[in-house]
C-alpha cells in the first residue's frame, strides 16, 4: 500500500462528506492497516454541542479483503469532556481498550459501564468489537462481462467493472399510520477509488463523480442503502441507488486500496428535527402546481412546434413574394430615376422661360410709353387739321377722339369735309387698335412673368421631391434586395427553430415522464404518509449515536470507514 494513495483518498472523501453536509470522518491508517490515534482537537469542544452534555465521536475502521469480506474491526472513540468532569461515565462494548493519547485510566463495571478518571480532559481510546456491523460492503468484479475473483483478475486486461453493493441491516420497527414498517438508519455510503491512468482508461461511474489529474483518476460514488424501503418508494417510479459501479478499460489489472465512508447524517440539519413539518407545509399543493405547470409547458411547446412548422410550410410563398417585391422595387427605382431626370430638364426649361419673360417685361414700359407718345402726336396733328378747317371742337384725346369726331361727322352731313373727318377718324381708330393691343400684350407679359416665377418655384419643388423619391426608391430597393438575399438564411433559421422546438417538446415530455410524473407517482399522492416516514427516519437517525455504546447523558455520532485490500499484479 502506498501512503500517498491512502492520503489522497482520505482527503478527497472527507472533503466530499464535509461539503455534502454529512460530517467529516477524522481518521488515519498506518501502513500496517492499524488505526492511528485521532488528531488532537480536530474540532472545538463546544462546536454544535448543547450546554452541559458531554459528547462521543466514534469512528469504526473496517479492514477488509479486496472482495469486501471483513478481516478486522477497530473502533476509535473521542469523548469530549464538555463539562470538564473529573470522572466521566461511559458505556462501551469494546474489548482491549487502549488510551491512545493521554494517561487517563478507567474502571469497568456491569452492563458495559466504563468510568474514566478524566481529570477534566478529553479521552481518546480505541478497542475491538465482535458484533455485526450495521452496514456492509461487498465488492464484485467482472472482466468482459464475466464474473471473476480479484485474485484471478490481477494482471488481466479487458473491459472491467468493479461494483460496490451496500446492505443496511440497522433498522427499527415504526408504526406508520397503523402499520409496522422497517425504518433503516439513513446511512450515506461514499466510496473512493484512485485509479492509475497507466492501467485504467475510459473510466465511468454510476451514481458518482470522476476527477482526473493526468496521472490518476479519482472516482467517488454515493449510495443510500435502505432509504428506498424506508420511504416506501416504488422502484419502478423512483429508484434510490444502493450500489456504485465503476467501469473502465484495464491493462494488466491491479488496484490500490479502496476506502468507503458511511455517515449517519443524511437527514440532520437542513430538515430540522423529528416532528417538525414546517418545511413540508404546502408541499402537496406545490407538487400539484408542478404537474399542472409541466402540462402547460408541454402544451405550449407543442403549439410552438406546430406554429413553426406552419411558418416553414409558407416559406416558399414568402420567398416568392420577396422575389416579386424585389422586381417591383427595381422598377420603382428605375421610374423614380427617370422622373428625377425629367424634373431636372423641366427645371432648366422653366428657368429659361422665366429669364425670357423677365427680359420682355423690362421692355414693356418703353413700348407702352412710345405707343402713347405716337398716339398723342397723331392727335395733335388731327387737332391742327380741324382748327385749320375752322371746326370748333374740344381738343382731341385718346379717350374722347372717337366721340368728338362722330359729332363732327354728324353735324357736317353730306359734304367733302365729312369724308375727310371720317378718314381722320379711321386712321386714329386703326392706331388705337394697335395701341390697345400693345397694352393687352404688355399686361399679358407681366402676368406670364408672374406665372413663370410660380412655375419655376413649383418645378424646383418637383425636382426636390423627385430627387427624394429617387433616393427613397434606391433605399427601398437596397432593403428589399438585402431581404431577398437573406431569405435563405431566414428559412434556415426557422428550420433550426422548428428542430429546436421539437427537441424542447420531446425533452419536456421526457422530463415530465421520467421526472415530475415519477416523483408524483412515487408518492402516490400521499405526501402525509411520506412525511410520516421522513419523521420516523429522522427519529431513527437521531437515536443511532454509537456502534459500541454510549451513555444516556451523552450526545454522539458514529462513522464507519472501510478499507479494502489491494489487488496486485505479479511483476
């Protein structure tokens, strides 16, 4: 046996027990397999100890063969003298008692009474005992599926299994709702094995964990023998492990020692004390809520899957619609670009028109003034001719010439002068027609100038709008093109979502069937009976404080440590 291997196992298993709330086992073994004295003050005297009560911490060391058969049992006791008593009344069934730390002596009395002359000190002692262990460990081996003894397995190669089966024989008969039921002390069994990576590979373990540091593989497995029956659980509905099995590929099989710890602390602490059901209040209702919630989750996952399937079925229509949309967007972009170009041309034409009308408007005033001066000159000439002919008439103006000359013609009657006046009036009428037309023309130019300015402004707005439309159409086209190019990825994503939804639905159904429903079925809807069993378990656990014996005025706890012999290959 290599001491580093034993030390590694001891540290690993004690750490696991401590972290798991089962309490640590303070122990060590020397190379010969004898139990060494417990370390000095492994914990404070008063830690977790009621005031005024001494305490006995007991560790039972079981030295066994490679198949688990017991060779020797050594019991180590630490009596914590909390009260500082000069004499300590103890009870023990041990023989060959030896004080392993101090020089305190004892005297034996009847009914296993033992009185220590403690002188205020803690007592550390060990001895032997012949009574049956409350739990047992059996180790069996197979090679390539065939049962084989550890001696025969040494040096062989192949697929190996090492199975640790645990049996719990420590129970009390407890009345559970009118029926006497066996309630076993709830021992948690933790087995540790260190495997040489040069010998073992592809290691797996049931009900446990594996840690590999490169050179070695440390395997720790947990089992709860008797708890299945204590709780009255149907194994088909919910099975609690009562064994640990390690499988591996082995080359020239050999095995260092294995260590198993058994601790009776599974139901202590977190679950309170026997009779305290405060933590169970409303549990039955919560279980109903859990089953209802699982039904809703399964229904929701199914509907999600169906919806994604329908979405995927319409994906071809979606892609086709995106294709048509992309084609329409391309046409819209082309038309918008053409509109922008036409608006630019219209803007340029409107600007030229406005400039031309501005030039005409600038000359309209001069034209009107010239035409008016010419009219006044013609009227002056007509006034001179009338005066020379001796006509007594008002001076002719642009506004009255027609009326005045009509009056002269009417007064003259049929005479040569009448013809001359008529000819003069016709000449003035002709020019007046030109003059009035010029007035209308220049007024029209002014109106056209105003309209051209408005047209130019409108065309500018049209050009701006056309440019915006063209830019928007370009963005729309780019966006639709991106959507078009992303359509295959979208379909792939929907496909993955559908597949994921199918896995989710299947996983929820499996969890419901193998987890929630099994849990509910295991209790058979009778949580009251289950709680009665848990109460009984706690009471039985609290009542089992020692293997070798304990005084009624002491508190205590007991742990068991199995060490199997090594399986050595011939070198």
